[in-house]
């Protein structure tokens, strides 16, 4: 029983870690959004020289908004998964204790009256496993979406560098925005990569 | 888990405890069950660690679906931390417990069992053919606290009042009151916080006809030892941690 219980604890820790990894993304994405708004102002000041950069600032802002939305989705799903995992743990604990009664008290007059309770807990465990898999798939999907957003963000960062070269005296200011987008993308990708490690750990334990 | 029938005349009272297989550092507890007809009331069913031996012992006297009612005198883990497990075993049961502790007790996990919040003045219920009274025992030791009185069997399940800290092989009944005093003195002086609450409870309990006073730890008081306990408790200064 203790190995199984420990196992469930690890799953809970891994799920909490995903939420924690992604939480920091929120502030990074918020920073990028502010930089994009700032870039809008700079490109407006740059007049014709900043024309090429203006639509890019819209993309950057959109990507940062999508990243923040993605973090919310991932956090909500991780929380749902944690709740399911706790219910699963409770059901497993109850099942093991019920089973211990069934195994060690075979001589008791009313031992058979345990059967409906055991069947109910077994049914609940099956239901929870199904819900857990469903939620785990959702979480995987949200991480993949976030990953795709970051690919787009990298592409936008590369285009930004080319466009800023035409922005003359505003070149340096706009380059800072492109750099901050690039840095944010790298950081967020790292967080997503770490989240995948936690997620794989949860998946491996769920196959236990 | 040892089971002892305390009363058997139309309905039954059974005491469960003295579990030699319990983990060493866990305090030993007495659990009680009253069975009347096709219903049973399980009182202070115990902590998570005693759930399996407790359920195993119960199945000698009642079917699982016969346990329709649970009672928790207060919120302590040794009283009711097994609630989350009973919740899965007895989804249609009702838990009778202090109104004050509902939000706290639900932390043990209660998704199915119904909560019957006992009001401050106490209440009564019928289990089969037996009328059971929930007697207020506030601040003895919890701020919302009740005992169970069965006027037919003349049994008072007295929670932590009358409790003693003893080895696992201690006898079930007090055999010499004077020798028993040292085993319960510190417990009452330290765990019971209020002399006023104590005296209020004694006044109320003196009006009851009691043959057995059955605490949640230690030995059961029988016959004249019940009165001896009340007299001794009345003279005892409690709440001694405040110098």
C-alpha cells in the first residue's frame, strides 16, 4: 500500500510543478505585451521609417495575449487534474483498506455485506481513471498549443530584426523589443519543456 | 480489535478497542456501536489508522448497510479522521456532530454522508426502537462537544470525560476507583479547560440514570463508580496549563 500511496503523492507533486512552471510564464508574457505596446508608440513616432514594424507590434501583442490565455488554460486543467488525482488517491486508499478487511476478516458473520461498498469504490476508481486520462489529454493539447504559439513568436522575432534594420534612428529602440520577444520565447520554451518532463512523469505514473 | 458487548436487552451496545495491532505511537481509543433492529449508530468511529480493524470487528455484529448513523463528539483526529473512508463505505449514512465543527469536519472528506448539525442545547434521535440523546458537553474538551445517552440501557458515552491514558492491555472496567485516579488526573486537568463548563456538565449528568459511563480512552465506569467519578471530577481543578 505504501508504494502505491507514495506513487500518488509523486503524481500530485508533478502536477503542482506544471502549474508552478507555467505561472512564471504569465509575468514574462505580460512583460512582452507591455513591450509590444511600447513598440507601437515608437513605430508611430518613427513615421514612415516605422511602418514595417507597426503590424509586427500587433502580432507581438496578440502572441503575448495568447500566451497568457494559454497559461490560464493550463493552470485550470492542472488544477482539475490535481483534484481528480486526490479523489483517485482517496478511492485507492479506501479500496486497499476495504480489501484488507475482506482478506483478514473472512470469518466475520457479515463479511459479504462489504461487497456493494467494494464494487462502488471500484466503479469510482474506473471513472476517475477515465476522467484523469481525459484531463491529461487536454493538458497535453494546451501545452502543444503554447508550443506552437512560441514557434510563431520566434518567427515574428526574426522578421522584427529584419524590419528594424530599416527603422533608421529608431532601430535600437525597436531592436530592444525584438530582443525581448526573442528572450521571452526562449524562456517560455524552457518552461514548456520542463512542463513536458513533469507531464511525462505523471503519464508514466498513471500507467503504473 | 477487541469487541465487548456492554448491553444486550432488546438492543445492543458494543465497545471496540484495545487493538494490539495498532501502530505504537497512536493513542488507543474506544469506539462504540449501538444496534437496534436494522439500524446501528457508530460513535466516535476513530482515526484513519483504526478504520480497517474497526470495520472488520463491526462486521461480526452488523452488516455494512445497517450502519445508518455516525456520531462524532467533537472534531479531533482520533475521533473521526476516518470520516473520508466511512464516506465511501456508507454513502447513505448520517453523521450527527456539533454544528460548530461542520466546516472543519468536512476537511476529512465528506461527499456522500449527510451532516446532522447538533444544536448547542443538544438533541435526540431514534435508532430503531431506541431514543438516543445528545447531551451538551461543551469545552470538555472541545468548544463544541456532546456525549451520547441511552436512557433504556442507562449508558452515557462520555467522550473524553473519564478518559485515562493506559497500556493497551488495561482492563475494560475500572476495578478500583482510587487506584484509577492517577491514570486520569493529568488528562482531565490539562485537556479540560474550564471549571465552569465542567461543573455545568456535572450538574446536567447527575440528573441522568447511569449504569455505565463509557469514555473514549481507558476504562469504563460501572455502577457506583459513576457517582465516584462525578464527585472526584467536581473537586478537581482543571485548565492547569494557565499558571
